[in-house]
C-alpha cells in the first residue's frame, strides 16, 4: 500500500518519534491532511533535560520546546487514543471525556511509554520522571526537602541523583546490582559511580530486591535484608512500560513492545516508531528496544518513509547513540557496549575524566564513547563502525 499525495494520515503520539514522523511525511510529499494526536497538554518538548537542567533550574519549558511543525499539520493536544479499527481505518480518541472517531488512510503508532511504578494500591507520594508535569512535581518537592531516596541506579536514577546533589540534597541510591554495570561495563560504570560517591551520594545494593515503604504516604525504601532508607522524597527509576494497552482488539499486540520490521513496518498502511516498538534479535529471539531520544527521532523519520512508499527504504546504517550527564561528566556513547570486553583508550585517560574509548570485538568496532571530550558526534559514530586500523585517523 502506497500513500497518495492527498492521503489522510494520523500520527498517534506527540513526542520525538511522532513529531519526527509528521514532519518527514510533509517534507517528503504528503500534501493531504496530517494530524498528530497527543495525550499531553503541552507543546512537544525535549525529554532529556527533564532529569538534568529542568530540575536544577537552568532550563525552562520554553527553552526545551521542540521546533513547531508546519502550520498545516494539525496537532491535537490533550487527546488520548483509546481504540484502533484497522479494517475500518478509524482511530477512537478521548478528549476531556468526549469520544470521537478519526478516519485515516495511513497511521503512525508512536504513543511511547510511561514510567514504571512500584507503589501498592493506596500508597501516595511515589515520584517518577517521564513528563514535564512529573518534572514540575519533582522540582516542587525538591524545594522543600532535605533527603532523597532513589530506587534504581540506571541512567535516569543517576542523573536524578546528580541533580539532587547539585541542589544540596542528601541522596541515597538503591539498586539490586551495581549501578550502570550492565549497561556500560565496569570502566564507565566505575567512573560515574566513583564520581557520584565523591559528590556525596550513598549507594546500597540489595540483590534480593526492595520496596517502597509506608502504609499510605510513602516515606522510604525498604531493602529485602531489613535495611530501611527514609527520605523526604522517594523516586522510582526502574524503567518504562510501552503504551500499547489501547491497541487491544485491533489485531496488534497489546501486552508488550510492538514488534516492527525494517523501517517500522507493522502491516500495510501501519507503521510504528519510538519507545512503543521493539525489533526481534535474531541471536536471542527476544524483542529488543532502544528507548533513547535520538533513536526515537531516527525511527520516526524511517517509519514515515516506509508508510509513504509502502516498504522500508534503503538507508545508511544508523549507529545507536545516546548520552548522559551528571557529576561533572558528559558522556556520549555510540553502538552497543559489549559485556566482558575492556575498551581501548584512543585519546586522553579515564583518571583525568577526559577520554575517547573504543570497544572492538573479533577485530571489528562495536562501540565508542567520549567523556568530557570535544570529539564531534560524526567522528564518534565513525569510531563505532570503521576499520580499527583507521582509528588514529578519526581523532587526528
């Protein structure tokens, strides 16, 4: 199925993947009606600053807003997708309790994900960070707090810890394993955790798990071995959940990531992009997600082209990219860091906290990272995919 120039397209999701898809569709030839449907009331904004500059007050909602779409692309804010009828080409939405059906010729599914919550029924006071409203609530709580407990030591948990320490708050991070070790390996993980300890963050490891405490108002984190961390502010940072429940009855999966093929293809006239999606790992058979901001933008563009042309378009391989900031460290990573492989230090040194690293597996580059280094993103990406014999050329 190819879209005609006057086709009517719905983009379900108003964040990075959806906005990227809508813009690409218009730029590449769809002159018909394009409508973006988004649950949040806010204009589209960049999410990465929420855990960093937004919390410490160096960014504002205005400064993190994304560039506006063309005026002829309709954006419906505060509108939630509730059902999808692919046979009839209808999307059911809810806006302030009013139900409506929107027709379409092609549709982009980009409803993203929400923060995973651990609070039991009846417990109040659990903070998460996913949206601008979450950031506002958390910043307000920080302003009248002295102590913070964070359950989860991944990228988000560590960035939140850095922001809280920058505001002078006492911070404890609880996790079931050493923070960031699984994602980054020992070299980078030890660097970040070491810097966090120097900044005053306390870490508690509880392999058997932990839970939020308090019968009604959450007041801390209880570790399986009986230790208790009490805090004024308790944050859960243990991943996200794809927003797919609304797809029940559509013929598409509604119980986990939406499996997509090349270019975000789901079925004729239907594509998906961003945090809602996963691709099948041929080696393990598992669905793999890449819930990073840069990936969402890239996937949105790719999905739009697939929808427009009826099949995935040939593209240059896009190296995965993400970044994290905190505790005086600005770390950019391309590719996938392999476990059990020590990186080569291409430039600088880890003790000086300024370096370029490269991971090579079986003679081929697999990933690269820069730490407080001026290396351009183009060159960093090249380090994750060029012939290892040419690494010296990249940093010259």
